[in-house]
C-alpha cells in the first residue's frame, strides 16, 4: 500500500492509499516503478525522469521509518 502526499494524489487523481503489486524483492525502486506505471500523471514529480533520482521534496517511508536517503535497491521491510 502506498500513500501519496496531497499534491501527488491530486496529480494521480487518487484518494487515500493505492494498492500496487510488486514482485520480490520489494525495493524502493520497484515500488516507485509500480506507482508510476499504474498512475503515470505524477511521473517526473516523484523522481527525475533523466536521472531516476528522488525529488528533494518527496520523502519515502516504510513502517514509520524514513528511507528517503537509502539507495533505490534497498529492500523494504515486510
């Protein structure tokens, strides 16, 4: 489950959480790929299209832990 911040939710035209299916291993990059694939409108607002790097104003959390500065291949906790 993914909860987008308000400005990205509006771009994606979603309310609340969205569900994405991600194959093992579940990494930060895999989740972002799934979100951008299912909801392409915020693509480029979450990650830079040229470099794939997270935008500075976007924070990434899993299990109440800030993973924003972790590498994209970081495996997420279950």
